[in-house]
């Protein structure tokens, strides 16, 4: 752990009872959304996209995505400049959800004609390209599989012109991801969490759907327990990573390596985190009680694509 000591922060609970609690995101009007991927009805997947009142903790159903008779398992969310929510779904791939709750499955195959894999998390770069992890097997109606059992997970880029390019495959459950930009605002680095190995992989971004120089960027502490889940950059270039199963957020400096700080959480299974725009407030989901929490970090979050003019 390179001497990283626990750094205490005060956490406040916002809501609980949200089945699977994932995908926290703000839209362009300050509305807060998240997903409940673990909802089932009649023994079938029926995951939900929810709007949350952060003052009361009350949730409102936005949509319950499905394709044919196959319900979704929504996991990660991002917002575009028009206020639409893009959802990485473990059964349905990539979805686009409008503010009114209408949704569509964007792609069934990638740019080379391969069936899309189920997706888990996503992150826009400042040019509007959406980078997406795909840790599941082929989308519904194929059998539901996850790459914890074998390393068939992939990483995609949904380019602004509108095609999905698979940029890597052969990963053990690729999970959270984040994009770093250079001083000119161009996307320059992609970080991808590989949960079972506790590794964070780095790729140099050369253009929409084009990467090179894959390398190990960091590794989370510990041996068997837990693994990296969702993540977000602050405006100093530090990466905050939810360390599922260990009750910690790991904070990495821009150079990666070992954590510079470890933040203990009041729950064992932090799953995802997201900065409120233009603030130090971090909203965090957790699986112990299917909850949503918040805390104040040391600096503001990195601006999101939907905030950029």
C-alpha cells in the first residue's frame, strides 16, 4: 500500500433499498439518476432506471428497459449535452434513455459484425465518444454469462459518428472506467478496472475508438478480497476508485501505482461514485444495503462532458 493511511471522511446516507444500487449520474439540469440492476419480476431480470430526490431520498421510476421478453440489468450511466442518459446494461448492451423515459437499444452488433456483449459502465470523453466496458456474454436473448468465469470481457468505444468499435477483449470482468484529458481538452488516456485481478489498465487514446500502449497502471491493495468497481477523476487528476468488498475508496495520484490515500466507507461494498458538477460532493452507491451515500472530497470533480460548452 506504499504507506497509504486511512483518511477519514464523514458519510451521509441519502437512500437505501435500491436493488443493486449502481450508476450515479447528474443530468444537465441537476437531476440525479441511478439504476437498480437487481430487480426481478416473475423470475426474470427487470432492472430499473430511477430518478432520486436527493433531499428526501425518494425514488421515481424513469423506465424499466427491455427488448422483447428480455428485461435489462442496467449498471452504469452517463449524460450527454441534451440531457439523455446513456446506460451500460449487462443484458441489453448500450441504451439511450430520454428525459421522458423513452429508451432504445443502440446496437446489436459492433463495427465488425460481432454480437454486442452486455455492458457495465461507460464514460464520455469531451468530444462525445462514449467508452464502455463489456464484461458480460452476448446480449439477450443469449444466455447470461459474466467474465468472472473466463476472460472474455471486452472494451468498446461508441464513436460520435455512430459506430461501436471493440478496442480490446480477453479481460476478466472489465468494470469501471475513466477518461483523462490533456491540457488542450483532448482525450489522452483510458483507465479500465479489471475487477478479479485488482488491476487498473491504462491505454493511450489516439482517436475515437483507437488506443495503443496497454499497460498496468495501478493495482488495488489486498489479495483475494474485493476488486475495483466504479471510478471518477477529480480536477487535480487524482482517480477515486470504489474498492468493492473491502469498505474503502482507493485514491490514486495521476501517476498511478499504489494508492496515495485510502478512504474507509461505512459499508463493505462500495460500487460506484460520481461527483456533483462544480462541487466537492461525491455521491456513492453501495451493495450492502442497496444504498446511496455522499461525502465531501478535498477538491472538485473533473468536469463531465455534459458540462462542457
